[in-house]
């Protein structure tokens, strides 16, 4: 596509985006990315890529030293490097150097010589969940990258490492991701904060993407004491709590399952039961209407997912539905988020973001079949509805 045509397309998409069109917003981001690649020389592209890690490091330094939080606290008022230095007890030269990078990448605005102002991105990244996300990715990704060559030279690169082979995370940190969280309380707490905050407020909840009200109305009435929803491996219960708020009068119990350490810090509204459960063990709740898995399956390779699913299949009845809230990777034209999440899962925990064909094969291997796949307009995670195969 000629450069002029790209610019014309971007102009049209920008007009649609300004009206709140979420599909146009997605497409606009992709077109702007393509435009940059069209404009860049190969030297521009490779230089940008080589220096990209510095951006993450600078953001983390600015967050940990209170520099970005102080700018955010001023709520759009201009602030100078000397004011930042005084407020954060750092040398004045440090905020000057760090804020050059932070303003260049859009994490704040430069409004004059050594003078800055917060923008919406500044305010977002300084919220606890997003700050935790910056720490999580920077402090975990970079040791993996620093050690990836030695991993490949000692055992090769295995996407789904088994039989004593290490995954990239284990090679870098000396333990699996899950063991790392078990022994690093600060990282686990930060990760939980990040997971709770990473969905935009404008994003539809899973029970809106999946027409839960309609689907449940079509199912036979629950018997007394029946369970309408089991949130399997549901963390702090944000999803089941959202469901409860949306359907306060729905018939049936709601159950949040996870490991003890996670459930101990879960704060839930009345009417939601907690149950200690390891999803690699038999599912104790039988015949629930919905078994819900949010970003559980993408943490595990097929052999592990097979075990999780087999225990759920054994608990399901003909009226049960399994809902998998995860990415469905496009076979062509994949966008930023699923592409990056797929690589993160491969590096972190030998896992994968699956295409629809891969999802179907995995589900069919345990006696399930896909009923329908529901994908939101913004292209984030889809909700896969599955049932026992006929």
C-alpha cells in the first residue's frame, strides 16, 4: 500500500475512532504501526528495537524513585525537575534525564525546559495495579532475556519443555514461575494487583461478551442447593463478584475456587462461597451450570490442560457449560496483545495462546465440543462456550 493510501486510511479511521468506535480504534492502532514501519529505514527499525529495553528500565526507575508518582500527584499542573528532586530526595539531574525518556514515550508531557505535566498515561501507570504490572514484566522479562542464549546452548529451545528440560523462566530464576510466586510474596501480591487492574474499565465483562442472562434462562431450572457458577482458579474473585453484582437475584450458589494463600486475601460480597481447590485434582462441585476459567488454560501446555479439563468433564452434566475466557489467536493478521501474550506464556510457563483450531482439538481430546466463540469488539479475550460432546 502506498504511503498516501495509508495516510488516507488512517485519517478515516481516526474520524471513526473519535466517535467511540472501538473496532476503528483497534484498526487505527494497527495502521499507525504499519505506517511507522513503512516510513522507517531498516536501520531505524533495528535501532528502535535494540534500544526498546531502556524504556522499560527508565519507567521502573522513575516509578520506584517516586518521580512519575509526584508528577501524577500534581494532576496536570506543571512541575519542574527541581520540584521533583526536592519532593523525592534525588539529585536534580536524575529527573531531568529520566523525564526526557518518559515524555518521549508518552508517559508524561514535556511543557518547557525541565518542566513537565501529567497526562492520562501518567495517572494510569501510577495506579497500584499498573505500577505492579511495570515491575512484574520488567523484573521478570529481562533476566529471561539475559539468560536465553545460555539456555539454548545447553539444552536447545523447547516450547513445551518436559522430561527434565527447563523452560526459559526456570533457567533464569532457578524455579518455575509458580514456585517463584510461592516464595516471593511481594511479587505475588503485585501480580494479583496487576491482574485485577489490567482490564480497561470500558471493556465488557465476560458475562456481557457471553450472553449469560439469555443462556441461563434457556437452561433447565436448578434444583435446590444447585450451583450456577464455579469460578475455577479465580484468584481474588473479581469475575465472580462482577457476575454477582450484575445478577444479584439469580438462583443458585456461586463458588470461587483457588489455593489457600490466594483465597485468604480475597474480599468478596455476600453470597459467594470460597472453596480451596487445586484444579489438577478432581472437581468437587458436580453439575454446576457454568464452570468458568479465566486465563487459566493459557498458563499451561496441552498435557496439563488435558488434566484440568478431564476433571471438569467428570463433574459436568448435560446442562453444564464450560466457559473459557482467553485469547483465540487469529491465524492471520494477529494484533499486538495476543502476539505478545503468546510469547510471554511460552517464556514464562511453557504455555501458548491458541487458535480456534487448537482450542477445538484440545477440547475434543477430552470429550467436549465448542458451542460458540464470543469475541468482543475490542478484540481482547474471547469467551469459548463448550459442552459435553454428544
